[in-house]
C-alpha cells in the first residue's frame, strides 16, 4: 500500500520565555496509507494537537520541530519553503481543529469564509470563487436547502 503520510522520529520542543525547553514530542513515528484512517488517542496534554499542528508546520511561535521527517507523498514538510508549504496547506492537506468556534467565524457567512480560503490558496477571480463556494456547499449540504454566497 502506498504511504500518503509518513512521520519519522519527529521531535518537537516548546521554549518558554525564561529559556526553559520542554520536549513535547520525542521520536513520534507513524504512517498512513492510501484509503486508511488513523486515530491518535491520548490524555489531555499528551501532544495530540502538537502532532497535528506539526504536520503542516502550524506550531505556535515558541514551538519548533528539532528533528525527524514529515513526508507527505514523499515530500518533506519540515524542509519545505514558504511557497511550497502554502500550496500544501488547504490544497493537499488541512487540519480540522477540535474547537468548533475556532473553525468557522460565527458572524461571517460560510460562503464568504470558503471564498477567503479559495482566495488564499488559488488563482480564481471573485466570480469563480463564489461559483466554487456554491459548488462546495451544494456537495456538502444534506437537506437540499437554498444556498447563498454573497460578497461582504
């Protein structure tokens, strides 16, 4: 089976303001094959969210990957440049955070939020962004309700 994601000996630290370094991931390795679903389980504070954030280099400012490899279709995310990483994020891979209030802005229409993501990760003009947002919503809409995607 072809591996979509391989994490090899991943090590992540958080540095505190006083200079103290916390080793939060030490030698994490896992592989996800095509069509496979993998669950990461652990107690609160065990590093699940840090692992997820590391996969797309979305660690907070005091977090650093200090070793290992994160191979997405064979390309090492740890060594990717900004432009290449931007193409991967949201295009090839993304994270759905566990806190729903962080995922969608409650005062902003869903269509506008989808357009914002399309604008950040693509070259579609505004008209094509709205068209694609409608298409995405139609594909995901379970009750067949009428959908509206408007400009701000």
